[in-house]
C-alpha cells in the first residue's frame, strides 16, 4: 500500500502540466535533422501547431536506407525554461502494419467505468499494465513487417510524460501517443462526445495519411471502442484487418451488443479477448 508522501509525489508529478500557466504569443522553433522550423505564436491556452516537410536525405542519414524509425528534435525557445527540450519525430513507412491501441483498461488497468477509481489510478497510484499485453505487442513487433504502434487515448495531453514513461517501463513497443486536447480541470475526464470525436478524428487521419498501410485496432469493452472501431471498419474495409476488444464487462462475442455492433463485418476479423 502506498503511503501518503508517495501518493503526493505521484500527484505532484502527474498534475504538473495541469498547474502551469499558459503563455500566449510566444515564439518557438524546432531543430530537426539539421533544419530549423519556426512554429506559429502560441495561442491563449499556450498551444501551437505546425506541419513541416523534412527532406528524405536527412531521414536516411538519421535512420538508414529505408527512412524508417525516428528523428530526434530539439525545442528552441530563447530565454525560456523549456529551451533545449528534446523529443522524437517518428518516420513511418508507406506500407506495413499499424497497431492502434487504446490505453486505459486495454494496456493499463484504470477502471474507467468507476470514475472515482479512475481518478485515483490516474493521479495517486503507480500505473499497472494489463497482464500479457506487453508480451503480445512485442510478439507483433517482432513478427510483422514494418509494424508501427499508435497509442490512442482520450486521456488529456498533459499526461503525455507519465503515459510515455509507463509504456517504456512496462516494455510495450515504442510508438506515437495520440492524446486528447484538454485545457482545464473541467475537461480532465472527457465526456462521451469528446472521447468518440477524438478517437474517430485520429483514426480517420491515420487511415487517410497512410492509405497503403493495414491496421489492427485494439481496445476494450468499457466504453465506446467496439462501436468506434466497427464504424471505422465499415468506412475503410480494405485497411482494417483485425479488431481486438478486451472484455471488461463480462460479455462474450455472442452478446447482443457485439452482434449488433459488428453486424455485417466479417466475423473472422473481430475478436473478444479476456
């Protein structure tokens, strides 16, 4: 059992980005592959967005002839404490298999259906991996060609450091995190509409950005993953090759929910996992 000081340390660490003051109208730039990219000034919540094109020759120089893997970038913000922070930009081959995985109750025990326990597990308790999932993902990583992992969650983006640390420590394959934008404590736990929209938007973006890749979707039965994934499978049947749902609601594939949700979808591509 965790003592109060340890809980406080976890709480302080995981809420740090919620407690920082946003800084608007700041100039930031990214240095990547010996190139510098200027970002638009930060908006009222302190966010900025940009898209850049990196020449293929620099990707090859960083990662090898096929241009896959990652490129390290550095955030430059003169006279600011964030100056010099580093990160990775992932380079994904045009063809291959992409695994899109939910996080809460799919690879991390969160108890999403119990909001009190969800908050406790998010901010006060050490993250715990769902048994067997890291080993399964590692097996996929070792056996599929040009495989890449996307971790898609309605968790707020402020939890990115904590969740990326969990993925590494629990020995899940490295990959890209797609978290929900949240600018206040009131939106800490997203409602159904926010969650569904976020996941659909990210999935649609991935499918249209990588039209020649095939996708495996992994989620759980706690909230809306089965319905979201089924809708995506109907709109992109050529790209979705498997759907795996971890059962947390004590339903097997004969349950009315699944029979209705996956009606018309090839029964050979969707699975219910214990």
